[in-house]
């Protein structure tokens, strides 16, 4: 398959224009969408959309209880699906929760979410990746700037930009407790990064990403072109949908206020993974799902 988005192959970074639509359903069908035309416009322009109060207080309470019960159950467990902080044994992420936990499988199949992602991607979808991210007060470490698609393309073999991430806020998001930061408009430009992909790179990159991280000049260019950096804030229960190529990251949490979220990636069934474009081995199933399972909208 032709590599439309080469990366980690050249000695100098390069910014390439996007070759795929941001919204894959014909915009003439906006009146059939589960969200408003204004929301679709915002997603298409900026590469992300926050919907506040998406989940009820009762639903949020149930999810908060579930993520901490899971964290407690994994505290002393030696599992590859449990990612710990680079300088401690604190749990940073737990992967594959949509398959390993019946409660989170139910959340992943929430029809309200599926209706939106089906419309954005213009097809049936399946979960490419799921995880819970924990960022406790005083201890939670940063996630470096990156495009998820760059990693999924190079290391997983995702062919095209036809996936959307859904981040469910399970703590109140402030501007100061290590929230998600996104660069508006960055979904339209692909930063081809430098540096070869080490074998089994995921063993280190899930703790701290060093390869596939965009250079400072490219980030500066994207931020200036997009008019700065956006930080969606708000109460737990909000969701932020962002396009697979939207540049994003988050700072460490130096405050007493935790920032936890449930993160799920929906990929089009028409965009299933092929061999990794790095030429290396495919990452494990718990990071990049390859099995044939679809979720349907109705």
C-alpha cells in the first residue's frame, strides 16, 4: 500500500497537507447528524469539539468509581496493559479496558457516542484503542506534543486519517491541572518527523514519547497558523472529540487537583490496519486492535 503520510524516514522534518476529509459524511446530510451544524463546523475547522455535560452526574459518579476500583485492582499486578510513570510505580494508564472490563465495554458502546462518531467517520466503526489515563495531583506527568495518527500510521499501519478520539473527563478540567491542550487547525497538516522507530518502541513511548514528536519549528508554525492553543475546561462528564491528526499534548500536574479521563479511539471499519509503515513489528492487540469487530449505529 502506498504510504501517503511518510514519517521518520528523512533527516529533516516536513509539513505535509492533509489528503483526507475531516468529516467523512457528506455535509449536505448535516440535518441527519446527532450534533448541530455549528458543532460540525467547529469540529471541521478546529479538529476538535467539546460537548459539556454529556454524561449525567450519576453516570460520572459511576465511571469515577469504576476507574479507581480498576486502579486499585491493578496496583500490584504485573501486566503489560498497565503503564506506570517513568520515575515511579504510579499507574499512568490502563489499556484495553473496552474489552477487559464489562462496565467500560458498555461505555464504549454508548449509543450517544456511536451516533456522533459514525457520522463524523461516515461508516461503521470499531475501537482501535482504549485506556484510562490517571494524572493525580502533584504526581501526574506530561504527555508530549504529538499527532496520534503519526504514531498509529507508522507503528500500527493505520492507512488514512479516518479515526476520532473521545476523551471523557472524569475530573474537573482546569487550565492548571495538566489538561488536554490542542492546536486548532493542526488536523489539516501532517508533521513528518525525523528519527527511526526503535524495535518495540511502545515499551518506552507509552511512558514518555521520544520518537514521533514534532520539532519546535513545526509546532510554532502550527500554533501561529491556528491562532494559538486551545484548552477545553469544564466539569467532569464533558467529552472532547478530536480528529486523529490534531496536534495535542498536556503538561504535568503540579496542583492538588487530579485530572483523569477515559480515552477511546474509534476507527472506521473501512480504515482497518495494514502492516506498520515503519516496516517493524505490529504493536500488541491491547494497544492497536486488529481483530474483526465492528460497532454499529443502529
